[in-house]
């Protein structure tokens, strides 16, 4: 993100929000982390 021109502070916030959303989803659905279920965002 930083190499694409995003400020460091905004990159940290973005990654933290993504991690929090993933954690909340796994917690609510009582699932284990499975990296094959992740989608890759277009660059």
C-alpha cells in the first residue's frame, strides 16, 4: 500500500480494519481461519 502511494498512517488503519472485520466474522460464525476462503483484491 505504501509503495502505491498511500500514507503510512492510512495503510495501518486500512489493514487494521480488514483484520478486525475478519476476526469478527470468524468469531460470530465460530469458524476456523481458512486462507482458501479469502478473495484476492484487484490491484
